[in-house]
């Protein structure tokens, strides 16, 4: 055991460094003690306690490489060919501690590198970093593209949701603060220009020769299925009842939303009910009209409770050919079925969204007159609206007769009655109410959608003190109505059509209307009863124009010739001349010929200004065939403006 030359600590034999100060121990054979520190080694140039420092540098004695002691702090077992980093010793700075040899290609590699070529070791780390950067960029781009595609997919999925979802669930808007309006899904219009109705039978009855318009829908007569309860549509069975009970009906239906007619079955009775009358079918206007089935039933008398009447309706699911839930038209609890109350109902008008139904019944009211009692019948009328997609009916207007006791100059009393009568007039979104008072009569026009009065027209509008009456009403423009052949404005003032077109007041005129609202005025005779055939047109501004002239028409229409009506969709006039059957446009030019005329019932109903199809009835070997077109004759091509017409 020796002693350290610098700090004096005891040093065991075989130890090469002082365990206290770290100074190297002199090799055997030297003068003993610690070896002077080597320049650059630990302790070089550092004053040591208890040892005098020379004023001049000491000679540097080269020392052999000394192996470092193994420390337990090294975390991994020694690997062959791998150098361990030096463990700092007490009193040694980190920078002066022995360092492991540089790793080839690492930060401590020389410029030549492991390959021996200049800068060879520097290219690999740069290339490796570049590859890593490129890989990261590719991953980020792939993630961005994938995220965008996923977002786009979710957007497309949301836009392709079913109509039911679109109507019941509002779309989410992540950016806008205000809610977006729903986009109403419109039915796809079939690409057809001609449809023939299919006849069917139910029980012993059939539909042949019994089709007509209701609003914008073509409807057959209601067919009872009570005989054998089986309805057929050609060779295909319908969903007709096979029970044979009362209250089972079927009817044919076509709307512009269909490519062919359908058979709809009606089971109108529930338990405890019995039939009052056959159902009625009514439809709105439009390319996809709402269709309703309306009927009255009686509840059976139970014990001392007499039978009562109730009015119901169903909206038809046109696409499926089925009926929706019952809609109660709210009849009075005490409306009994007997000849005294006379409970009835009728369809009186349509718009694009509503059907107006009138309910009528009668009660008795007693009056005290001249100290006695007198009774009068009081008629009631209530207007209800059935609305597309609504499960409840809406009450519009209610009317009832009124009685008033009056006295004459001598004190004799009597009852003055004011009576109301509601009628359908074939005008879009309009119905009429005639109010008959003790001394005068007035016509009131009401709107169905707006539920308001449009105009009051006195019964003397035509200038007759005895009353004018009215058979047909048409709307012209925004604020004029045709009462027969008199034009009435919004104030109720009337002007004769004869004065508008410039002919004598006593001339007999036939009026019709084109789809654009233009009034067709046809004169057949003059004041003296002579042939004076002329055609005029009156537009919405009440400006009149004549088509050709009377001399030309009189020559064309000699003997059996004459006007045969109009095509309200194409705007053409049907004319039978001395030698041909031609169609003439509104400028007086012959534009074609014709073989078939539209169904004559179109002269009266429906409102031509809201129609897009026309009905023809043709005679066949097995009966009449009903066909709807866009204005052309059946079997011919559609007009050039069929899309506008349809």
C-alpha cells in the first residue's frame, strides 16, 4: 500500500489512480508517489492543497493508456466491438473526461467517412433526413385527401336522404346562424302526352261512359261492390272488397302525376255504422292534385238513442292507391237523419291545395206574430275545407236563414226572411253565396284559400229591375268576373260583353275561355236573326280584337258550316267550313285540320285557366273510350309547346 503524492491518501497496491483526488499513481520503479499531471489531463494546471506550485511549467511525461474502472451504472452489458462512454470521476470536469470513440457516420466522424471517400459519411444522414421528410409529407397529404373524401361522402349521403327524412329532420348548418328553408320535393312529372282510362267492374256495375273532371283529376263514377264485392282492372285484380257488405265501393282515378289510371277501393263503414249515401270524390287543381273521398254515414240506433249522421273524408295516397285516415267534418251532435232536418253535403269549389265542402241541414224556429206563434224553417250552411296533407278539416264560413218580425202601418205583423244559398260555380278558388232578402238579392263571391269575401254583385247587375240571375261565372284577370255575358269589376259594377266587343246588346253570344284567361266570344246571329258569324277575343285588360271578319266567316260557313268550339290548351278554334274541318289560330290563320273534338263537358267545367290536360271521348266497338292529352287529338303527336301546356 502506498500514499498519494498529491493528497496523501493511502493507495492500495495495484491501484493506478488515487481514489480520493484521482491523481495517477507512479508506476513501479519510479521515484514513488503520484505521477505529475499530464498537460490537458485532470488536475493539470490546478493548484493542489499542500503541494507547492512551481513557477515554471513542469516537463510533460507521456503516460500509457490507462483502462478505466468498470462501473455498475452502465445500463447494458458489454457488447463485442462496442466502446463504452467514459464515466466521469470525482474531481474531473465533463469536458475533460475520456470520451468513447466516434461512431462511423455520426457527428464525430471525419470528413472522409467510413468509406474513405470525401464527404461520403455526410451524404447518408442528409439522404436519410430527406427520406424521412418526404415520408412525413406523403403521410400528411394522404391524411388530408382521406379526410376530404370522407367529408364529401358524408355531405353526399346527407343530400341523398329520403323525402320523409328531408321533411321531418332539418339539415344541420355549421356556419349559418339562421335556419335554412326546406326544399320541397316535387313529384316527377311522367313523360307521357296521352293516357286512356282503363275500364273496370265491381259487382255488377262498371265505369264505362262515366268519367269526368274533378279539379285537376279525372274520376270515374263511384261503382258499388256490394253484389259480389270484387273489382277488376282488365286482367289485374284491384284491392276491392270481397265481403259483399254495404259501404264497399271502387272508382277509377287519373291525375297528371300518373302514367295510367288506377282503381281505388273505399270501405266506408266501421262497427256500429251504416251507409247513408254513395261516396263522392273531389280533387284540387295542379299537376299533382290532392284527392279526397267524402261520405256520410249513420250511427245505428242503440236503445233510446236514435241514429245520427256524420260526415267523413279520406285523402287518397295516389301513388299507392290507398286511403289515409278518417277526417271528421264535424257534424252537429243532434243532426238526425230524417226528412225534417234534410242533412246533405256537396263539393262547391277547389284550389291548388284545398277542396271546399258545403254541409247543409234544417232546423225550425218559432216566432211570435200577432199574439200567436208561427214557425219557419231555418236552413244552415257551413263551408269546410279539406287541405292537402292535413288530418283535420278547417271551418271557413257559416250561413243560416234569418227571420225578423216586422209591422206594417196598420200594426199587422209578419215575418221577413233572409235566406242564403251556397253554390259551386266552377271557378278556381271561388264559391258563390246568394243572399235573398225581403226586397233584394245579392251575389257574394268568397275565396277558398284566403277565406274572405271577394266581391258583392247585386242581382240587378244586368240592368233589369226584376233580377238577372246567373248560370255561369268565370274569372278574367285579377279583378274581373264574367257573370254570364256581363263583365263585373271589383266594385260590383257590370259592363256587357256586347259593348266591349262592339256589337248590339240584343245579340246572342256564346262565351268560353282559353287557358291563358283570354275570353272567346262567338256571335252566331245578328239582331234581326240573320247569319252574322263573328269571333272576338277579350284579354285580361278587357281589350277586344276580332278574328277575321264577318263577311269572310259568312262565306266560309255557308249551309252546314259553323264554329265547333275551342281548344283551350292550344288556343285554336275548331271550324267546319263548306268543305273542310280546320283549326284556326287566334290570328285568323288556318293551322291544321281535326277529326275529333274535345269532350263537350269541358265547356262547363273545370276552370280552363288552371288546366294542363284535355279530355276526349271516342266511340269504340265496346263503348266509349276516355283519353286525356296535352291538347292534341288522341293518336297524334303532342303540340310543340306541350311542356308549357302540360
